C-alpha cells in the first residue's frame, strides 16, 4: 500500500533494537483518514471471505480494528491483557509475549463475545515475532470459531513472525512489509507486493 509506505518513510522513526516508531500517525496519535484507507484496503484483500467479527488485542490494534470493522460492517472484539470486574463469567485465555514491551501477558476474551458461529478476521498494527497473532489465533481455536485470516498494517519482514504464521496456513495480508531499516541513515526498504 503505497500511501502507507510513503507515510512510514516520512514520519516513521527507527530506534535502537529494530524498533519502528510510528506513534505520530498509527498507534498513539491516529490519522483517521489513513485508517479509512487501511480499512478499505483490508476489505479489498478479504472481500471473498465471509467475516462476521474482527478480533484484535489491546491497545494499539483497537483503533485500526474499529475502522476496519466499519468497512466490513461487523463488530470488533478486543482481547484484554488483564481480567477486570466487568468481565463476568467464563473467558478464553492465551499467553502472548510482547516484542515491544519484552514481557508475557495473559490475554482474555469473554466467551459471551466469541463462539463457534464466528468467522474471525484478526487485525493488528504490527507483526514482528508473531506472538500476539498466535495468541489471538489460539483464542479463536479455543472458541471453536473459524479463523478467516489476519490483517497487519506493518510487518517486519526481516523477523520470523510472518513466515511462522504463513507456514501454519494462516491467510496473512500485510499492507506494508519492511525488509530492512537502518537507524543510522533512517532508510527503510519495503518488500514489493502484488
């Protein structure tokens, strides 16, 4: 998605440790017009799939997932990282290791909002090691729902996550795949996609 790649080149900041900071437009301050284009592109890429629910993980994926859900006219469910008093009853749980935060989280979704009748599209902002998406896919399997695919805004193609998920047969669509980043020059190269 050329619009997204251009924006990453313009406003993305490369930090030590292969961190790509895009918080000025993607996951802290959100450019809603860009999100609308992202939503339309995911709709185009998954238009032949039957989807009745979008699943993401708090917090960075929520804004994107909401706009994508508008394109599909379906609800969004987000996995919480902590159980709260307002989640009553039974829950599905999985463990997720966060690349960015360097820690392991339990993620939970109330059984009330995910079941065997659901056809689920996973949406998230980044894909690095794939642990967040694997955790979300586990929740879908635990619910007996159907995993239709996963939409990622930015994939770090030089890390293992995308290859792992594709090798498991997950229909993975990434709007921008970063092949390399140089924190000294600020140069970012993207993988060509069809």
